[in-house]
C-alpha cells in the first residue's frame, strides 16, 4: 500500500514539520510494517506553471504530426508574453489548460529544459505529460489537460503536489483495513493522538415527520 504524506494530511492535522520518516517511525511503533519512504519529485526543479493554449499551428512536411503552439503562462516566464512551444501531442485544443515546463527547469531523470531549435521552430519549454513529470504513464500518450478553473501562471509543482513523500506499507493479513487510505489515516491519527477528519463521516440532518390525522 503506497500512501502519499500529502494525502494523509487531508485526514489528520499532522504537525507541519513532520516528515515521512517521522510518520514511518510512529506507524512502525503502532505495529505497521512501513518498508520505506520514497521521495517523490526529489529531482524535479521548476519553473513549471499552469498555461492556457492560445494558438495551435499544424506544421507540415514531417513524418509525424507536429504542432507549434503559443501558451499563456502569466508571469511565470518573467515577461507575461506567450510562450512558443513545439509539441507532438494531439489530445489538447485551443483554450485548454496544460502544464508547461519552462527553460531552466529540470524534469525527473535529470532532463534539463532549455530553449532549442526543433522542426524548424524554436521551442521555449515543453507542454508536459504525466509520465514526463514522474506521475506515471496512463497509457494515453498525451499531455495533461487540467481543469478549466485552474489559474494561469500558478506553480504546477505545488498545485499538483509533484514533490511529496510516499510511505510504502506492507499490509499484513490481520490489518486488512489498512488496504485503504482511510484505514492508514485512522492508524496515523491514533498513533499521534489526533482526531481523524474522515470524509466518509457526514453530518446528516435529522428528519422529522409531522403527524397527520
């Protein structure tokens, strides 16, 4: 069972200074087998920002479809001017919100981003897929299309929680309830002596029935 620390914090008000290693020690003391704590996004460096696709030009004469896009990234690039980016993905349209990695950033695998000439144009960054950000491959081969309410220029690393600590827990047969985030959160709350904020527990208003005669 893999549990991001940021998800646990949605259920339990852990101290802000508490690390994944600290939580591991608490859960081990409570009898859980926490095998390791993985540093997610440890080699990721910004700037990454929410962008909105302004224009798409289809480039012709190449073996595969290539698009030349302008993307509004707000002030994330320091100028406020649209970012020009070459992209091969097809699963987005003008107006979509996307994740843009800007020159100077470093993606997982020590992949440094810089402006570069490609397909006859200069690409100032990348429009990213989940796999390129270390989020895993969903099999679509496309870039991430964000919800429309996300604000242009927002730090995508913080917004998408790309830097996190993940607890890898070996769940034993007697702790089957820990195969859910709720179960792990309950154990965490008990270990810290803190209340559990459980989204599954909803306050249902009492219903009254007036008698009719």
